[in-house]
């Protein structure tokens, strides 16, 4: 954040100390949907549907990436409808 005089920057207060994949995926999907609305490429009514589609694309990418790792692991990703999917 800029200081009062605008000559230098100061640190910002972090609201949540945790950075999660879920928050980042939600932010990314929201930003893509909002930009499509601003660019008049899509209608605002399609916003929610595009969030679902973008989350499915992200899940598909995570599933593909999991195959490339030698280590056996799993993750649970929450969905927008309140459910979750295990990858």
C-alpha cells in the first residue's frame, strides 16, 4: 500500500494467513468470467455457468497433472454447489 504522501510503499495487512488452492481457483475463475462480461463477449447471466465450466477445466488439468507424478497422493477440491470431488 502507498504511504499517505505517496512517496513509498508499506506492507499490507493480511486478512487470512492461509493461501489455498481453492481460493486461488475461485479467484481465477471469477476474474476470467468478469473480464468476459466487461469485454462484452458474454452476458452476466452466463457468469455462474462459466464459473462451473472453468472449475471443471481446472479439475481436469489437476487430474492430468496427477498422472505425471510418481508419488501417490490425493486431494479433495470443493465445488461451487457445496459438494466436493476427490482427485
